[in-house]
C-alpha cells in the first residue's frame, strides 16, 4: 500500500477514535485531548492538501485572491475568528465550489467566480457559510459520523484511489441537514457583524436553485450539487436576515476591470 495513503488512513482513524472517545466521556478538558484532536486534524489536513497540490492546479489569479483575502479578513476580524489559522487556497477548477477541510483549510474553486456567484457579497455568503463549518467543528463531526463508509472503502480498496476518496470525502460538502442549517444561520450572523447584507447568501441559494433546476448546468461536486439549495433555505435565511433591524450595509466594491475578468 502506498505510504501516503496508509498515513492518511491511520490519522483519519485516530481522529475518529479520539473524537468518539471525547464525546462519550467528555474528558477532553481533564486530559487536554482537544489539543491532540486538533493536532491530528492538522496532520490529516496537511496530508490531503499535499496530495491535492500534486494532483490539481493551484490558481494564482491575483484578482480572485485579492477579493477572497478581503472577504476572509473582514469576516474573521468582525467575528473574533483567528485569521492566521485559516489556510485559504484557490484552485483552478471551473466547478463552482468552496469547502472546508480538516486543519482549518478553506479551499475555493475559481469556478465560484466564473461559474456561480455574480457579486462579491454572494461570494462572501458562501465563505461565511464555510467558515461556520470550520468554527463549529462540523469537519470533525463529519469525519466521525461518516467514518464507517469512507474508511472501509479506503481500507478495503487500499489503492491509489484512496487519496482521491479522501479528497472526495471533503469536497462532497454535504453535512447533515441540521449542520447545514446551523452554518447558514451562523453565516447570517457573520455577514451582519461584518456589515455585509446577509441576504446575499439567500441570493446565492437562488442561483443554485436555478442551476440545479437545469440538470445540464449542474456539475458534479459543485456547491450546487452538494448544497441542494431549496427555496426553503433561501426563505429562512431571508427571514433570519429580516430580524436584524437598522443596519446600513455596505456592498463590497468591485471595479469594472475585476467584474469583466470574472465575467460578471
Ligand atoms: Zn455547508
């Protein structure tokens, strides 16, 4: 068995075991095991990122990176999220997607600009949602709740497909419904605190709904397919946003040159 695959499996299983142990007994504080889990997640994230970097293209588009940096900086600064821990990376991939991986990795596909969102606020909505998955520890929970299927596939398979499987596991962004709702509502708070209109996330949902209504446009592993954007979700995001009164939101300003570059 390939060495890196073997290491990924071991770390994967160790995190799952430790997390289940912690949840069962809630001894994390006594033994300081939260730190151990975090270290393992970091290790797992680094290994997946290493293999991702060698199989996929990192995108060095400075305009996209500038917009993403601005958004992440602003969301973090306004919501007491430690910016330095977030490992933000842009991948050259036409599929409109963004996802969180263990170890506070936040991966964005260039397709989120060119094939999905039409404003920087909408992109901020997606990023806020993914930051919520990171901050609320949904990534750890995902590892443990879905460990059975994926770990078994990986172990039994034991071939080069295993790394792909690990990547696929995190890029297929589906968390269970309650976690998705929690991330949506958290994103509304994050946007609001950053003085950005949270309804932009609802707009994104509308775009996704339209796209998924047209099967020809829907692509595998996009935020569209992994976040089935029902009207219901857009509705509760709008409802939640409407509870907030008296805010004078500022739209993120994007120059004409940038808009043309993104195809907006
Ligand atoms: Zn999500």
